[in-house]
C-alpha cells in the first residue's frame, strides 16, 4: 500500500467517524447536543495546545490558556441555552431591588468581554513573572503572544458556533458551513493527489504547506462549490441566494477562509516543530487539525451576520 493510499484511507475513516458523530447530533436534534459537541471539541483542542507547548518547552502561561479553553465554551453555551429557553427574568431581588438577573445574553458582547478579561489577566501574570520570578522582557513578550494565541485560535474563534443555538435555522446554517469548510480540505487533498503538479509546477504554499498544489486548490473550489450548492437545498438557509451570488460571493469567501484557516494551523505547527497536534484522528491528527479552518469560517460569518 502506497503512502498516498494509506493517508487517503486514514482520512476517509476519520471523515466517516466525524460524520457519524455529527449525524448522531443531528438525529438528537436538540440544542444541547450541538452545544456539547462544540464544547468538547474546544476542550480537546485546548488540551492539545497545552501538550504541544509543554512538550516543546515554549514560553507561555499554559495553565491559564488551558483553564480558559476548558471553561469559556461551557459558559457561552449555558448563556445561549438559557436565552433559547426563556425570555423572562429568572431572578429578581425585590420588586424595586437594585439587582435583577434576566435571561438576556448578548453572545458577541460577552465574547468580547471575556477576551478582554483574558488578555488583561495574561499581561498581569507576565508582569508578576518579570518582577518576582526573574523572567526577562523578551521571554515575557513571547509568552504573552503565545498565551493569547493559544486561546484565541482556534478555541475562541470556533466557539462562535455556539451563537447559533438560539434558533433551529441558525444551527442548520452552521452545520452546512462547517461541512462545506471541511469538504474543501478533503477535495483539495483528493484533487492534489490526482492532478497535483501536472499543470502548475509551483506549489500553492511552498513554505507553510508544501504539499498543497494549485490543481488541488482549484479542483477543490469547483467540487466544493457544486456540492455546497446541492446541500444548500437540504437546509433552511436564512437567505435566498441566486446562483450568481452563491458562486461569485459566498463560496469564494468560504473557500478562501477555509484555506487560510488550514494554513494558519500549519503555520502554528511549523512554529512549534510538530507534525500533528495530536493522534486522536488517524490521517488528520488532533482536534486542533479538525477545527482550524472552521474557526475562520464560522467566526467570520457570525461577525458578518451580526453586522448585517
């Protein structure tokens, strides 16, 4: 068995497992099921970040990043589930009391607030290390950057998927977006294996991801766009899209973000000198490798929808 065939079979097996997991969540058809899936993926990714930083001995506040990655998704999921279940006050301290807790949860505002809090804590921790632990400025600066990045990408970005829990239509839109995003990676691999280097000798990403070919990227865009259009009819997408808008605006945005997210994951792994973030998924790597590209697409489109 050739290495390419072996890798293809491994990726195929992992894809089947992931689709089965996603299919089970869809069959459950409950916001809690989707929330559990997103939170578990975020938690596993945080643990993989922690292990990669520990094994490579990189300066970072690993415990802070791990704690934030473990707790943050569940807090956001709880807020969204609470919002979807009731809109009346859940606790009022007296009729005219100074404090009242309402089931009102602004996901975007809370996500921004939590990120600001995390950044402040990361800086305070490094200031303490410099003053009382003997850390030098260069190490502290590198540590702050990696500490923030290890929470933001992909956990904080991918957790925006939880913002769709309020309505069934939004959940279906999310599932369609994630599926199309992952399809772009799979078809890029297949197209690259079949056609890579036969027409364009120069690699698409010669340094960050040398195996990516222009034939793989072009082939993936065409196949993913067609499949995405077909699957669009199976969902209750919120916007009525004409074929022109879909193929000329929506799909190029999704595809570019998918490729960029995948390359961002490769950049981080190269910076840490690791091949895969983990070994949980044969042929793919770890959960980090699974949600790196959806982190870009999901967060971007949630932000766009919030603005529009």
